[in-house]
C-alpha cells in the first residue's frame, strides 16, 4: 500500500530506517528501486559513544559477576 502511494505520486517521499530484512541486503533493497528518491538509512539511532560505553560496561559487569 505504501509502495503504491509512492509510485502513484499520492505521497511525495519516504524515509525508512527499519526494514523487514536487517541489515538491508541488495535483494531486499530491490523493493525500493522503482520508488523515486527514497531515503534509506541504517537503524543506528542508539549507536553513540555513550551508549557503546554503557553497553560495554554492562557486558563487562555481567561477565565479572558470572566469574565470581
């Protein structure tokens, strides 16, 4: 339905950062080939220096707890 609205011009644009297949493969990306000017970005909103530090510390703490 979304693809139909984009192809017909009913909707003027689209932007996606979450896909049924992740990471987005060439085959899965073929769905967007006929759509004009799609904006496709990776789903990385939570990938920041701070979040990576917090996750790394959490994992290290879990490993340390299990080794005791």
